[in-house]
């Protein structure tokens, strides 16, 4: 399975915030949408991502003053991205090695969606279930 198939199933809507939004606003967006990260979009382009981990890290470093920071100040700027043709296995490897949970999907430099580790794991489990069914059918037919 490839990422375009995951996006076709889950949709390509992405929750985003502007770089000038205070972290208190970002927290509200994450809480209201029940998500762990939001892309930071500036001038129509992905500037970074701000996740729960980014917020916790900044609270640890700066204490209460972190809540006065903006999404642009707190975000992760160096993003690993996937393409519509990235396989589920490749996405899992990128996310595991990079220790992140959200992978923006770009096509020709344009954002087309965002997949989470949950999306990727769900797709991989579905692949394994299909493989098991196919093997069982093959074994039953060969017997």
C-alpha cells in the first residue's frame, strides 16, 4: 500500500495553524480536533509542524513563558516528508528512525495530506491480514 491510498481512504484535510498563533491557540486547535500535531502554513507553504512534543519540550525549557511563544517559534522546521508513492513500510521506517508521528505528504512540493503513525500502522495491519487470508486460501486450495 502507498500513502496516496491511505489519503484516499481517510481524506486529505489537514489541520494547520499560522506561524504567528500563540501556543495557547495551538493547544486549543489540537484539543478541539483531538489531534497531536498541526502543520504550520505560511504563504501557502509548509513552514513546519508543531506537535505536543514540541510544546512539552518548550515548556520544559522555558517554563510558563513558553505559552507566550508562537507556533513559528516552537515548531519543528526540519521536516521529513513523503510522497503519494511512498510505501507504508517506507513511511514506518522514516517515522521510526526519525522518532516522529506525523508525515506530511507532498507532491511536486505541494501539500496533499498528512498521515499519522496510527494511519500507517492501521494500513500495515490491513496488509498483513490480507496476506494471511491469501496464504490460508492458497494452503487450503493446495491441500
